[in-house]
């Protein structure tokens, strides 16, 4: 596969809406954002696990629902790349395309790992 690690600021900017993160920091403070993200990471881990089961069992209706839920929650915390990846899984699931759905889910998992690292790095810089 050979996917490279994302390091550049422009690639991370496409991955994460840092203005959304800043807005959350202004409203909730660092501790509040950490709490929000803890719940988001836990929920996302659960949804990704469900998606793996659902797509593995060709349960595309539930996979579309799970990916739709993930798309919304990701957008709420500024994880735009993850929201877009979830949208792709949702669309492939609605098309009942097992191979495309599995490929989209693999991409989503990679995007999720990069998103989590990028947001965590940003929070570490917050006062």
C-alpha cells in the first residue's frame, strides 16, 4: 500500500478544520475539549468496529446508518477528512457494493488514525 505519513500543514488542514477546534477551545476550554474528544474517540472506535462487522456480513443498511452517524459526529468536531471518508463508506453501502465498501472502510480507518494524531497534536499545543 505504501501510504505515507501526513506531515505537511496543508494536508493536515484538509484533514481537520482547525477553526472548529479553536472554536471548541474558546467555548469549552482545553479540559472541555478533551472531554468532548474522549467521547468522540470512544464513539468512533465503536462505530468503526460495528462497520467492520456490518460490512463483513454484507449488512449494508446498518453500515450506511453507522457511517452516516460517524459522518455527522466527525463534522461536529472538525474532523472533515473523517467525515468525508464516512460519507464514502455510506455511499458504497447504499450501492450494496461489498468490495468498494470494504475499500472505503480501510481508507476510513487510515484517515481516522491520522485525524486522531493531528487533533491530539493540536491539543497538546493548547494552553
